[in-house]
């Protein structure tokens, strides 16, 4: 079964929140329900990715592949009202490399 962008938006509308002058977001605890709702559609892929602005935050990305009506939906992931930050346990290595490149 295939879905269009409009069908996907309608299906997950109760899980998408937003405020004036703020990006739309999905609560972290609702992600399994969103994935379960979209699982029957063969042309819909749900993934969690780092935000495009490289600020360390996570986005829920829903890709719909369809002829002439496909697209991508991107929502912030929030936990307790705050943006969910990506944690990389090896990020300190990147900091060392930046300093090393600066001085050597």
C-alpha cells in the first residue's frame, strides 16, 4: 500500500505539535507510535537524523517516495519540551583535532 504526503500528514497529525514562530515537533515518547502508524505503507521511511544545521539536535525525518507527489517531512524531536540533543561519546576527539589543526 502506498501513501501520499497528505495522507502521511493526516495520519500523524495528532502527534505533531507546534507553536507560533517555532518549528513543528514530535515528542520523543510518541516516535514508536508514529513509526507503527506508517509501517503499513511500503513507500514511507521513518528515520532519526541529526539536524541539517549541524547544531547537534535530532530530527524525525519521514520520506515518502511516490511519482510526482513524494517528498520529505522533517520534525524536531523533543523530550519534556526541550530539543533532543545528539550525544556522541567520542566528540572530544573532534575538539582535539580542531585545536591540533589550528596550532600545528
